[in-house]
C-alpha cells in the first residue's frame, strides 16, 4: 500500500493506492491563501501541517487497515513557493506562493545579472518562480534575509517536518530558477546571483528515489506501516520510506502514465496547464514556455501555464452569486449557439499571466456587456476565457502526439471538457482517477521508490470518457479566440498609455 500526499493551493489531498492500482481511499482538507497586498499571495506553512494532521486522522478513521499496510509515501505539491527557515529550522515568514506577482523588478534584475539565465534554467525569469522571491526578500526584508539558512519548496517543507531531512527532487527544483535543468544539478552561478549558495539548498534526488524515512513517532501516531511486510526494523518500529516525489504537474503526469515523449495532459486546477513530455531538455523561453525536468530520471517536459483557471471560475461564483461551481457551469451550458456568439469576452488574468505573455501586470476583464446579458452569459464567458487562455498556451508547445489526458478539479464537468476539446481542437481523454491528479502520481512515485518498475507502475488508467473536437464548432471558436487575443493586446497598449 502507498500513500500520496498532494499539497495544493486550495486543498491538501491524500490518496491510498494498492499494488493492484486500486484507489483505496481519498481524503481532502481545504486550504486558504492570503493576499495582504495587491499581487501578493501567501500561506502559512503551519496551516499545511494542521491540514496534514487532520487528513491523517480522516484516513486513520476511515481506512486504518490500509494505513497500517503503507510501505512508502510520495509527495506532490504546488511549485515555486518559498519557505524560508532559520538556523533552527523555524519558519521565518509566510510562504510566498507560485501565483505571487510582487517580484517583477527582481526578475529584470536577475535577467540582467545572469544573461545566460534562460540557457541554464530553461525558463524566463517570472515573478512566480522562487529565485526572484528571494531577491525581493533581500531588498525589502533584509534583516529577515540575513537569517535565512534554508529555502524549501512547499512539499519539501512537509518532507522536512515528516522526516527531519531537507531534500528536494528534480521536477520541483527545476521551477526555482536555481537549477541547471539540463544537468539536473544546482547552478552555483544562479544561486550566487540571489545571494545564496548550495548550503542554503536541500539535497537533490530523483522523484522515484527514496529521499528520507518517516519519523517513527509519526508513523506510530498515524498508524502508518505497522503491518507492512519488511517495513519495520528489528525492534518492530515502522520504517516507512518517503519518495522524492514531484511538483504537482509532473506528479499528475506520472499519475496518468504520461512518461514517454509526446504524451501530455491539460490540467484544470487552480492554475491551467498544458504539459507535454520530452526525452531531452528543450527550452523555448521566447514564448514563455517552461522547460522542466520530469519526475523520472532522464526525462524532461515542456509546459505552458496560465495562472487563473478553475480559480477564475471560483472567483465568478463568489462575485456573481452562483451557489457553487457546478451551478455556474450548469448555467453556462444553457446558452444556445447564438447566445454564445453574443456573449461577453473574459480575460482570465486575475493574477497576471505566464504563458505566453509573461505579464505579471495583466488584469482580468469582462468586455462587451449589455443589458441583454445575464448570469448565464457571464458564466459562459468566464469558462470560455479560461479555455482560450489554455489554447494560447498549447500553441507555444511542441504538438502532442494523440490525445491529451484531462486532469484536475475542472475535469469533473463533462460539458467543460467538451468545450475545451472544441477550443483546443485536440481530443481529450478522461481516465479513471483523473480528479486525483498529483496525489495519484505521488503514490505511484512512492511505489517506484519501493522497487516498482516504471512499466508496471506508470500505466495509463482505464478510459472513462473521450471528448472529440466537434469540427463544426471550430470556425466560431476561432473567431472569438481571435477577438480574445486582440482584446488583450488592446488593453495592454491602453494600460501602457495610462501609465505614461
């Protein structure tokens, strides 16, 4: 039995996976982010630990026998967040998250300081990445920066709490701008540019390797590994491995069995992602494409990221009085073809944007509102706008081979899945367990760390549904997508004039 833990932005998820690929149990605990100033996004690591304690109590109450059989834990999580620790291992400030946009000036400074940045790190300097956050702390909180002795990514802070070991792995480390992504090692040049050195960084392993062991007192408290064969020492103390794990997107790919070149997925989570596997390091910074290490040795991937996907839908639910996200999607689905053509356009840049614009100052917009429009029109516009943002990202990548797997919370809606297939003009495949995303991949990486073979572990899940693009819808979607792109360009130009 294997446990996958996925530390997202809006929830912590735990998943128990049997060696027959059966998902035995799932538990979730919600999380909240803080936005104390415009462009800021933070979370307290203490909230993550409280959520983990609550999650383990849930699993122990509902699946005690499965927990007792756990042999290894895998970790997945939101990427790019900066958890700063002092010499005692104490957290110095709230974690600065992936969707924080405060460090635009620091990105420019880092790019100027290291002209080879994109060549080494495979990515442009963007406020979401970790290194610019540390430059911001250096500039704005210098006394605190002087106390920093370790920088950890969110899931790796959980590992630190679970094991006492400071360890990261290649896929998540590739999103810091401190990793030489082609060499799969920390870059001394990039670290020095932010006033740091290797001893500030965690040890690196591959995602499928053992990274540390669970503290025995936690294993006993949560009932982990107490009945697992060969998973205890001579004294009978539980001995549970912790795999390297993966950043959330690489973990989702492993969970869907997407580990070979050309395979990929689209994720409708808090952020929106198009992910395509590759057999080599293939950066494309000119179009704000992310080139990262995959979670398995000798593999890389390309990725486009939009910062507000399902989170834009959540915003619309709160702002326009829908009962919940299914209610908004149900309202959007009522629009006729004619009403869709006349719906407002929505720019989903509520937290700035990454691919393809690399524009931390981009803002959202509803354009074209009239008295004729009601809640259903706005609901449709929001979902369509997120879909168009994903299409923009797809157009920057090496084309995938075959279907894209569909993962993330938004994958629960068949209506949105079909709309997205029509907009992307790519078939989408929804597999069993597609909503599990990173937690399933984390559990599979735990299995690999326990001696599982890639061919055995990283299988494609059974197909639940396949959404084939409707060619008849393509002309209408292309026309509105063209207006969507033109609207962004026009508003960006207007914003520039207003600031001058």
